[in-house]
């Protein structure tokens, strides 16, 4: 039951945020509103990097530790997901997402949600790369509302 409660809490939060994003877009345009929203990815990336560094302690960066941190973050946001992990690659399939559902409930369409998620993820990956230069991230946004988003994190050789 706790997972469902978390999902619903995050969904409500993103419904409110989505309404705010729509109101801001009416004033300044959706392109600028998405650009401002995307800046928050820097904070998310820095937070994930800090949590990873803390968990690593004095050890070198490794995908197992990063996967553990990322999994905890996804759980705390109520996502339903699976992670495939190797020493050089993480693939995260996010199936049920309260962020997507909340933004949709706020009246944003699939394409606008894709813009918002892709842009905020992009700035998150830049912040993670700044902390861990060997790490690259990218997202393939869900092709339809009932399909998963697929994030890949890979180590450069």
C-alpha cells in the first residue's frame, strides 16, 4: 500500500505543477516555460550525484552503487520500473510513472509531457556528467502512454 500512496502523492504534486506550467506557458509561451522547468534537472542530477558520492565513500564510481541510488530515488517517487544492470550499462524501464500521470491529469498532452520530461532529463544528465565525467545518460520517452520510458546510463571507455 505504501507504494500506491507514494504514487498518488507524487501524481497530485505533478498535477499541480502541470497546472502551473500551463499557466506560465499562457504568459510566456510553452517553449520558454519548458526551458525554465528543465533547469530543475540540474538540481536533480546534483542530488543524485551527491547521494552516489556519499554511498561510494572513498571508492571509485561504479554502476552497482549508482543503480542502488537511482533505484532508491525511483522508489521514493512511486515509479514502477525495472533495472537491467551491468558493470558498464544501466537500462531503466519506467512503466507506471506518477510524473507522467500527474502532468496528463493537469491537461498536458503526450507531446508536451515528452518535451518537459526530455528537457529536464537532459539537464539532469549534464549535471551527472559534471560529477562523473565517465557517465552518459539519455532517455527514450514512452512512444505511447501505456509504454515505458527507457533511460540508459553508460560508462565511456
